[in-house]
C-alpha cells in the first residue's frame, strides 16, 4: 500500500522491524553479547564502569551476576545494567569490525532524502541511545548518524505509553500532529496515535504480516511512504 502525508514537520522512527531487521538484533547482536560476555568481563575486571554494572546486577538479583546477565539476554529483559553491558560489548564488536549495523536500503535512501529536504528525523527505540548510535555509526553505508537530529530510548518512558510520545513531541518542539511516527509494533503505533501523531505501521516482508482491519496505514517498506 502506498501512503502519503501532508504537513509532516518531523519524523520519529523505531529501529527493529522498521529501519532494520528484527533478525539483526535477535540473530546477530544478542548472540554476540552472549558469546563475548564472560571474556569481556574478565578483560575489563578492573574497569570501574564494569564493576558498577555487575554490582547493580547483584543488587537486582541474587546469584552469579554473569549467569544472571546471560539469562536476562535469553529473556530479552529491558533492564538498564544489561543494556549497558551489552552496549559496551557491542561497541568493541563494531570497532573491531565484527558487527555491521543493519539498515534496509529503502530506509537509508528515504531517510537520506528526507534529511536533505530538511525534515528532522528522530529515533525512538528500546535499545539504548548508545546502542542506537553504534548501529547507525557502523552500517554498510558508513556512519549515518548525521541523518538524525536526536535519539530517545526507554529513559523517556515505555514505547507503549502514550505519555512518552507526548514527552518526545514536547522535547523536540513539534506538535504531535506535525510528527510522523513509524513502527512495526501495533501498541506503539496506537500509543503515538492516541496523542495525535500521524502513524504508519511497518509490516516488512518475512518479518511482520499486514493486519486486517487495522485502523492505521501499513507499508512493506519506506518506498511505499511519501511526505509531500
Ligand atoms: Mg520495532
């Protein structure tokens, strides 16, 4: 389905399932952090930041913090110390060239077009802002962080809470009605719409299905999306 919008002044986009594949996170990033966790902690034992993160894990759950972290990865827990240590492990992986950030070509091209037209683009992802910048900093198209005017993670609030979208609108200085929000997640799309944002749901081939009777527009890729 082709969708076009008038009077969009800013774009707010999700990453996983929208600009980038879900499998990149599930099949590349998560296994990488799992595989390198023990080595990383051993190598950085003396690092105060790593020590603080491990202490935080211990304060949240009894037991060997490494085992706890490994289980949290499997359970896809959105817990700050886990996100922090994963961010550090991924940073090493990106810098060593062992990981490349995935972005769909259609996403890259369209975001670039909008950026060149002067439409500010913001990111809102449950991955930490640090992880977002690392991903977009190491793509097959190079460092594409210049495309983005700002980044939000769950520090601003849950992606399923309408209040988060109100806060983001306020922070970036646009009315909700002027912002186009993109996500593959039904609840996120509904929450953004609830505060008045324009919304589109992504149903990427092989990742998500089109939903029947869904009250908002759905697209397969950025090619189906036009800002007039
Ligand atoms: Mg998503």
